[in-house]
């Protein structure tokens, strides 16, 4: 009988601890509010770096954290003359964050970015993360392999 009470008490304690941990969780990241804000602040600093790898990693992580504070800097990267890979990562992050301003910028990049590769990736991210059925993709043996058509 005593053993059953101890097991029950242990289960209740574990459930309570899990509930408390989940209560401090920010946007499903597993971080407390304080750690989340510190992480976002550091990633925003990383976006301003001259190191392309650090900049792209920071952009990706802002998307993973769904950090609304990153929307405007990521939009600036998407619209800039940054390398294609940086613009692609910025588009992915904006779609993951889901802010209306950011996803609109990604949709516009599908039409107006000078790089066909960036246009295709932006369309793919928009299709996957924002609104399915927005674009059609077809395999093409000519050119780059995949062609995209706007619906």
C-alpha cells in the first residue's frame, strides 16, 4: 500500500513539473521567455554580421523560433542584393514565421527576384508553409529541371 502511494505521488510530481515547464515554454521552443528573448536578440545581431554563414544560420534559426522581431530584417535581406543562398534562407524563415508582411514579401519575390532559383524556392516555401495550391510545379527536362507556374 505504501509503495502504491509513493508511486502515485511520484507520478503526480512528474506531471506537475511537466506542466510547469510547458507553462514557461515560448512558442513551443522549449525555452523560457527570458531565454527566448535573449536568443532572438543574439540572432538579430547575427543577421547584421558580415559573415555569410553566421547571417544565414541566424536567419534560419529566427524562422525556427518563429521570431516576429526578425520579420523586417529578414525582409530587408530578401529584397537586397545579398547572395542567392541568403535570400533563400530569409524566404524560408519568413514563411516559417508566418507574419503577413513577410509572406507577402516572399510571394512578391516569386515574381520579381532576378534569380530564377530564388523565385522557385520562394514559390516552394510559400506552397509548403503558407498556402497550398498557390503554385503549380512541373518537371521539365529542359532548363533547370523544375518549372513553376502561378495559379
